[in-house]
């Protein structure tokens, strides 16, 4: 049973209340009583509005369900369908011409193009690694992954043959990004100390420090390290020991899909880690190779230009924090006898922590423009975006921050937001810094919204469906039409296979060619490799030549499997794939509290899984169950067979609790609920069931 202390009528977890008062408000010099009273007033206005928005979602869904049920078996006419959606308020009028007015945006967001990391905020070590991923060794990234078209390193220490291939590939990249004069190659450089570096464009060299030369191309920096004593540098004709790329320009510290945060203990850890990043003193010690290592935030890089003027380059990613959506509440605080909306809690506490950065209290600083960057996920349409805008206004007033200090990144990952994206942007037009396509959650919402329209096509086929292509293109087109280029990020989603970097290097450049000036990657190493793409393509030039956004017809084309008769083998294959992925993720979430990890798929390929992938799998099975494509018996048979496979895949984990012979356990029970109660879940979200079962598991 949670114990509370009372502040201005708010019941709060004692440790969380003490943290807010001493660690957050204290350094800001804020009056504690005034804060709690202001928060109570804020809750009085926004908690009921939050509840009303959730009720509106259910009301619209019920009308859409009824419309599809009445027309069962009939082809959908887009004119009739869109007229119905407008009649019920699902589609709203376009806002007309406008340009966003966001000001005080850091260049990493507004005028630079580069990779973006998303990291679970509960894991301090991962959070530090991500924050420090602003710079990454190209040599290490090529040597340790399959991105290099060369045999993998042989075991037993440094592989000189592979090392030579890495150096050759890195210098070929330098020939592209920083070409030398007279067609010479970086491979031909020698004795740089005496001969210098004969650049085709001398302006690309921005300066030197004691051991490195810094270059700039497409807005990104490259550091070439010269060290004749280094094991690599001493064998290199030019004594180049490493080539270090400016990589993850921005990082999202995630309180949402990639974490399992269900109570005050979890929320306190999230906020403590966020404060450590903002304050600059976050550290994490761990054992490796028999030694204790300590991670800290990296110190800025310095160099002098040709005139001797000193310059500083940030060593850390610019940090966003992703709050949770509007749906969930959390027992960490109660107001008027009820748990408060977790999204409101996040908005207040993460902003109050960010206010320390605005006040210049951090060791290093995050935003050099005095802004706080919050990503807001899972909003349904412009009314919910307007609620977030009003909430951030109120938080700014509560904390004494200037208007629009808090910036917002809008995840375009729900169907009603995609269909009304211009109106959503308009609702936050003076604080928006980011739109991003979250195709995983978006697919889950696509299935749930049209759950009763008929059986959906197989998951793999959806990647080539009309709505998904229209969704990705419209996001960019609408963003550009309303002035995001040069002022905000237009982002694309995650590369989910962290071990398949060679394939990533082939495919992910497509995000730039589609007009995205940032895209998500699963690791610091992936960020360094993906940075190469931003040297090969000038995104801002690409954006100038892209077509206007298309209309709604393709976006609203439901991915139904009309006229398809799958074989028994095809049905079993699809069901097994869904059940294996679902169990592999749920068992870690429920039993271990791991919200995001590399989960082996049915073919034993490690994929980054979070709640968005789970939403697709559970909703897809629920859809096929609803329409009789599969039976409950088939689902249970698949769950049991896939439980054996997941147990085998996790056999080496000492903390793992097997699923087999444990069908009454929390993890297997949660998996069944996600499927058999999938139709009734709000918007098809997995959080209500996951949170309930995780809380039960934590309680023993």
C-alpha cells in the first residue's frame, strides 16, 4: 500500500515529494508551498480536461465501430467514409496557410541535420552513453560491425587485416566529405606535420588543437586525430590514429515506450536520472574485465582557428525528454482521491528540472537558447495538441518561465493526428520543434481504429500498403508547407536491427532522400554510421525539391485483406510470428521491468522491441480473432509453442523466469490478456494491462 504525504490537498509519495522540494525546487529558490498550491490549481483545471479527451477518443471509436459493423462486407467508398469522419468530428477543417513561429531553437534542431538517439531514461549507463554519442569513432564503428564490406575480425586481439580495411574505408569517406586538392586521396597523405593537408576547399578546415584537426561539411564536424605513438597512428603514413564523426546531434531521454515505469519508485528514478543529465553530475559505475569503470558526461572539445581564436564544440547530444501520453495515471501522486494523469506529472516535474538548465545551474548546460525540449507522444488530433499547448502554458506560469520556453515535439503516430496533421501543428505552432513519424504505433492505431472493418493484411505486407506510404510522405510535405525546415526537425523512425548495420547503411539513407533531417538509430555506434548519410546528402537542399503533401484518400485506405484466402501454413506462420514477438517482449517487461531491449525474433535476429511493436502484434492477433481467421484454440497452441522458443532464447539469462509450466504467472497472463482483451483496450494501447500485471509482479 502506497503511503502519502499531503501537500495543498495533493497526496504525494514521500520520497518523490522530498526530491521535488529539495533537489528540484531548492536550487531554483522556489517557494515550496506556492509550488504545491499552484500544482493543485493546475490539476483542478487540467485533470478533468484530460479525462474528457480520453472519453472523446472512446466516443469516436464507438461511432467508427458501429459504422463499419453496419457496412460489413461492403467496399468502402472514400467519399462516403470521409464525409462520415467529418460529421463525427474525427476529421476537422484545415487551418489554412500559416508558418510556425517557434523561436529560441538550438541549431542541432533547427539548422543541422543528423542522427537522433532514443534511450530509456531508467538506465543511467545507457543514458550517459547516448548523451555522449555526440561524437563517435568511425574506426570503431566500422571495425566492430558488419557495415564494412570485409570479413569480420578474427578472434584473439587486434586483427591487422581488418584494421587496414577499416582505415581504407574511412579514408574513402574522407575523400567524399573533405576532398583534397588535385584529386589526391587521404590514403596518399604522409608527414602532415611538415606537408600539411592540401584541401580542395581550405574553408573546410575550421581549426586545430594539440593533436587533432577539425573539419566541417554539411553542417557537421569531423575530427581527425593525429598520434604517432598510437598503435594505429604509428603505422599510418599520416599518423592518423582515428577519425571521429559528429554523430547523435540530439537524444531523447524516454519516460514512455522504452521503459517500464509503473509507480513512484520508477518515476523517481526517471526524474533523478533526468536531473543528473541537466545538472551534469550523472555518473554510473560498473564492472568490466575485472575493473570498475565509471561513466560521466563528456567534456566539450576545444580548438583554435587560423587566427588563434579559441572555439568550443559541444561534446554531448542536445537532450529532449519524452513525457508519457494522455492515457495513463500513476500512483506516485493523487488528487481529489484519484491518481493524477501521468502526462501532467511528467510535464511539471521534467520541466521543473529543465528550469535548472534555463537558470544556468548545470555544469555543462543543455540548451544554449534557454529552451526545454519535451517530446509528447500518442496525441489524437488537434484538440489534444491544443490541450498540451495549454498545459505547457500553465507549467510555465507555475515555474515562472517565459512563454514558450517549453518546446514540444509532436509524435505523428496516431491516425487522427496523421489525418489532421496541419491542424495539430497549428495548435502548437509557437512551440513546435519536431514532428516524427512513429510508424510502429501508427500501424497499431491503424488496426485498432478500423478493427471492425474486416481482417487486416499480414504485418509484412503493411509495409508496402498505400496508407503507410502516404503517411510518411504527407508528414514531410505538411511539415515543409508550414515552415519547419530551418526551424524544427522533421524526423523518421527507428532502425530496429542493431546488429544489421550493413543493411542500415543501404536502406536508412532513404529517410534523408524523403526529406527527414533526423532519424532514429538504436545505438551510439549506429549514430556514427548513420552520420555518414548526412555527409552524402544535403537534406535541406532535398527538402526544397519535394512535392506538396497528397490528399487523404490513400492515407485513409484501410489495409484490409480483401479477397485473400490464406493457407493454413500462412496463418500459422503469421500467428507464430506475432505470438513469439509478443511473449519475448512481455516476459522482460513484466518480470524484469525492462521496457526496451534487443529481443530475438522468430528467426533469432535481435530486434529493438518496445511497447509500439507489442501494440501491433496484440492488435493484429485480436483483429484476426474477431473476424474468425483464427480461433482461441489456435492462439493458445501458438502461445505455448512460442513460449518454449522464447524460453530457449533466454536460457543464458540468469534473471529469466521461464514461461512454460507457468501459464498462471504474470507474464504469460499478461500476454493472454493483451490478445483476448485486445479489442476493448483504449486505442489498442498495451499500457493498462502491462502496468496492472507489472504492479502485481512487483508486489510479489
